[in-house]
C-alpha cells in the first residue's frame, strides 16, 4: 500500500509529501500517527518545513503544522512555500503560531531594531519587525526576521552550525553562524529578492530563496 505521508529530511530541512487524493482528515490522522511514532527519532529540533504533493488552504497548512508540533518535539519556525504567489498568505497563517511558540519560551520580539540597538538571546529568536542598518542581533540558536534584515546577525554563537538566519528581505551588513561569516560591505548587500535563508554549507555561509529550499533542522529546520 502506497504511503499517504512521506517524510524526507536533510541537514538543512524537512519536506512532508502528502497524498493528493485521500480525504484531508484521514491525511491529518496519518501525519499525527507518523510524527507521534517517530517523536523520539526527531528529538527536540527547530525546522523549516515544506509541504508538497497537494494543494492546501492556509487553515489546512496550519492544522498540519499543529499536528506535527503537538505530537513531537519539533518546533516549526517557518513554512516554505514553493508557490511564490502564496507566500504572503502563508506568512500570515504561521505568524500566530510563531508568536505562540516564541511567547511561551521568551523567543519572541515584536518591534524594530534601529542603529545602535542590539538584542541577545540564549535560544532561537523570532523578530516580528525590521532589523535596520547599524543594529545587531546575537543568538545561540536561529534568527528569524519577519521583516527586513539590514543590520548584523550572529546566530549559533555557541558553535551551533545547524542554526540559520531567515528574513523576508535580506540585505545585511554581516551574517555569522557559529564561526562562519559572510561580510556584505559597509552599506550591506541584497542577497536576493523576497524571503531568504542563510545557512552553513561546507563550512561557508550561503543564502538561498525560500521558494523551493529544504532548510533548517538539526538532523531543521
């Protein structure tokens, strides 16, 4: 019998492939069962998630994310959409979930960081706002900016090479992940259009668009 839910993972993320034909409620039950049974295998990780195989509404996407997080130690930091026309809708659907996860653990900050301002976190950090030129963010985990990143970010300061930096618009002065560094000049440099993620690949930091990219797990996510 063909599996209705297929989970694929790599150092940089997780993809869940969903059967396009079966009833959604049955599919959701299968997602719940698979992640509950494999919870020990995944452990406590932070990931970016890609859902493939069938068209989903924003509410269905959120229900799948909830099924995963409620039945395992996985924390979904970002949902990567392969359809660029739906990215804005998906951001709105997940913002509430990000706020719930982060508010409970002190990982959430709403507001902008301006020149001369800095923020430090002992865990992964989600910023609902902009990080402007001349500001700095430091985190032991990953840094997710739901806005513009134009300042400097140092993620994985404790040596965590699985940490990532994600932003809806990425034109930083500098990105550091653990001991790897990407310098973008005194005025900063745009690393791409739209949502981007920076991660360590073969000892160097590379930035890729969040349109079709399997990104952050500690395996992310």
